[in-house]
C-alpha cells in the first residue's frame, strides 16, 4: 500500500514543530514520503537525520504547484478535516492497490481543496490536531502497520522493554 | 471510562502548539482533562475557548508536584514511549472501570517516570509524535469513541459533508 502525505499551509516560523510531527508520524506509520507545499530545509534536514539513525527512505519533497500534484495523483486523494465524512463510512471505498495521497492542512485550508479531492474525511467532529487525525487514519487504514515497522538499514532499533530504554545497534 | 492526560516537560515558548494539540486531542477523544506539569495560561485559555464554542468541560490543570499525582492516581498509569511494550500486548490488562492516567512527555522524560508508572507503552518502535501516540492509544482503548462524541452544551456542531464546511448552531 503506497501512501504519501501532502502538507498544506506550512508557515516555517509557526508550524515547524507540528509539520515535523506530521512527517515523523507519516514515516513511522509506513508512508513513502511527504510533499510539503512550500520550502523548509530544516524540516527535511531533521527528517533525514531520523532516517540516518532509524533507517528507511522516507522523503520530504517541496512542491510549489500542489494543485497539479492533487489533480494528477494516480490514485485516491483524501483530505482530513473535521467537516468531512467519518472515516468509518469511507474506509471500505479505499482499495488496497490504490496509491493514497493524504492531504493535511494547517489552520486555514483553501476552499478549493474540499472540491478537488476524492473524499473529505473526518476523525471525529471536534477540532483537534492534524497529527492526531493522520495517525488514526493511517493506523486504521493499514490495520496497525506501525506496530510492525522496522527499517533494517538504520543504525539502531528499539527493543521493547518494561522499564527504561533499550536500543540495539544493527552493526554489532 | 475516565481518562486523563498528564503532560510533562512543557516549555512554554517551544511546546505551546504541540501541547495545545495534545490537549485538543485528549478533549476530542473523550478524556476528562489534562494536567500540565508547569504553568501556561495561554494553553488553558485556548482550550477554554474551544470548550465555549464546541462544548464540554475538558479541564486544563497546572500541577507542580506531578510525582505525587502519579503515585496517588486511583487507577492505572500509562506512559506512552517508543521504548515501551507494544499497546497490543498491554491492552487486555486495562480494565474499563479503572481510571487511566496517560503520561506524555516532550523530548526528554525523566528516567524515574519509566519506573513510577504501571506500564510503559509504545505505539510503534520509531520516533514520531506524542500527539500521534496519544490519538492512536485513545482510539484503540475506547474503540473509536471520538467518532461519536458531541457536546450538546456547545454553541455549534459539525454536520458531516462531502464537500465544504457545514456547521449547525445549537440555539437555532
């Protein structure tokens, strides 16, 4: 299942940490990469550092023309918004072989996004967080893929432990 | 099911938005409130504004002595961390009648937290986001409660819609 994220409305000063959390969540839950509408080298650098240490090839790509990306996406485009249709009602329409582009906005999302996508999908009817919405969407759509993901090309991996932190190096 | 969140390590300048997302997620997914280790009136004000508009009585309470809060919690205390035991292996040990305190840290969590809690629980073995971890934890533990939560004492509610934003006022 190929899933990418498109992050809209990123303002480098204000959204740096939230956008980083969006990217890290996408990576940890098995997405291929994140398209960022705009430019922010710092985000890409910090994700690349995570890839180096923990493995995988999750990409961060800057796009100017995100409308073309949505229009020409070869698969299904889903916009996560509290105003959309509950995921439970949409989920069965998503075919596992179709590449998914998940659009997540910052505070204001242009009106036309709602028109351009295949589905506007909600995770609950309350205002909360694009990071939370993305995580629940991916967890449910992949049936908990994040629980089994490891990247053997990383430098280290976590060994689940009752108390404390145990990390194993791949090279040793 | 009573669930509260304890947010550790909040630095007002750096973490304002992430901590707000933690609180909004806790509220939208049915928690009773969030204890914040430290003080940040702005976080409380912004959550109170959400309560006013969208309803509910989600609280934000500042605590100095969070160790006592953990020690004296009348129920189960769970710390979300990528180093812990996968949720899938812990979930059956959580009794629905037990109040849950979910501890989420910012970047560095004091070592003793790992010792003090009942369970260190992971949502995947990769670094990602406390907002994402909290959302998946709550979604799974409550069996998707966020999809049905509404607060009739709010000013308005969302009407799920295929395209656009539809909001209904409660008073009309």
